C-alpha cells in the first residue's frame, strides 16, 4: 500500500504514467507441454493410490515422472496448499514467484509449476481443472493463485499475538518431517510458498491488497497434474476452510481433501522424456 505522496507530481507525470506496459516474460519461446499427448494419456489412466488429507492437517505423497495426480474436493468447500519437491532432492522445490512471473497470478490448464534455481524446469503441468469456468470475477478474483504464500504461525503471532499450530506452514512442516525423518526444525526450512489450490484470491482495485473470498469449489471438483519429474508432494488442508472469513484459527468449517495418483498406459508417452535442469552454464560472469 502506498502512502499519500510527499512529492509533487512532475510536469510530465501524465505522460510518464501513460506509457504502455510490456509483458515482463513473453511466453512465445517458452517450451509448451504436448497437450495432445496428455489427452491421449488421460484416456488410459488407472488409479493406483488414494490419500485422504484430514482437515487442518497435511499429508505427503509421491508421484513418479510420467504419472498423474489429482487434488479432489470431498465433503465440502476446502482450500489446499501445495508444496512440491524433486523426489530425491529437497533442494529442488517449487518456485511460486517465477511460476507467477511466467504464467500470471492464477494457474490453469497448460501452465507449469516450475522449480527454483539452478534447476528451473517444469515439475508438473496442470492437465485438467473443473473450475476453469470461473476465470476472473468482478472483483478481479480467480482460483489457484501463486500470489499468496501460505498461512503461518509467525504472521499470526505478529498480527494477533497468539500461537496457532495448524496453519498450512506448520501442517506442511509436520508432514514433511514425518515423511523424511528430518527433525521438525530442519524440515521447516524446506517448506516453501505454495500453489493455493481452489483458493479464490486477487488484489483489491484501490489499494492492491491481497484478498480472499469464498472458494467456488464444490465436492467432486478437482485439479489434475502431470508429473514431469519424480515428485514428493505435500498438501495442507488450510484452517481457513473455503477461506471466506479467516484463517489461522479453528473458526472456519474445514473439510478433507483427497489426493489421487494415476498411471497412464506408457505407450501414450512414447515420445516424451522428463525435462532436464536448466542448461545455464552457472558461470555468473566469472
Ligand atoms: Zn492455509
């Protein structure tokens, strides 16, 4: 939020403001997923695993490269906070900021979830979204954002002065510690900014502050991904429930989410190979 200006406008203020914006990262040269291949593979999917994430908690899951996973709404409207790591290397993790810079504030079918430096490769591609009809509403809100971070006990303490232990950050930390055997405080360092699955968010038009509103998700809705590399995932059922009022407390109605893992007929992926890490030399000018 910008304060009231202390500096008078220069004579050419209007001209400076009228300069047209350009897209920071034009995507014309961005490698695109083969959605025809994805469609053929989707026709052959067989479910291999189902994991229920209880309310106000998190669970981990693994997906081999070339397999699919879905996050499914069950029982009631619920938002999920998703973390992804390379299965064998926690240092390669989802980079929500660069994903936002490449694909925009909210993700949809064909968008990728990119890993951080020095890897910068697609970890997963979104292949189906039953909420794709939502688009952007009159408030500028949309679903599946990469602008929020994840609710956490530190901001809760900063703003409310109390400790709440079932924020998404803590849920993801506990789940990752249980999966890896890492001490809790070590696991915490690997938890990162999320894809806010099913969450409906935007920026207010006047102050450009981050807002949330009741998620339009209903039981049966799902967001589906193709795993581009071997993945370890963790999904938290946000204590905000549908995020219509507040989070970081036990006030909201919360529901489970279901993670489903699928294997396709490998024949349908015959021309596909897992993306390699960035080819940048890493010389950094020396
Ligand atoms: Zn949360």
